[in-house]
């Protein structure tokens, strides 16, 4: 598992609104049974109700999505399945959103 890998949301309950999960956990913590993830939501469903620094827009697989940083969570590693892509190229925006959520800058 690599930091910033993207996974299909395995939860049928939440997949409709949050189709993907982004693994943001450090590779130094691979031995843990959980991964820290942030869901990606469809941008069109949330237009006008987001903060750009906290929920940056991400284009993935031709879809406009928002990184839902306030919904950060631990997720069982064995439930994630195989990664389907990466957002490593969005590292700066993802870490910026986390900094904004935690320290306000």
C-alpha cells in the first residue's frame, strides 16, 4: 500500500456519494491493521458548500471530485482491496488540506 493510492469505496452504503477513498497514511505505518483515508465526493453534489483549501477539487478518471478532508477516517486495511490509481501528483494539495484542517494554515 502506498501513500496517496486511490481505492474504490467498498461500502455499498456510502459509495453512491463517495466513490473513492484516498490512503494518506505514511508508509512507515504499514504494519497497522488500519489505513487513514479521506473520501472523494462528487463535486457537482456539493457545489457552493465547500472550502477550496479544506476540500480541494481533484480530477480523477475524468470526474470532478472533492477531497473531503473533514471526513478523514481510519479504515480496515483488509477491506480496501487493490488500489486503482494514485493521487501522488496531488501531494501538495492533499497535505495543504490536512495542514489547514489541523492548524488552520
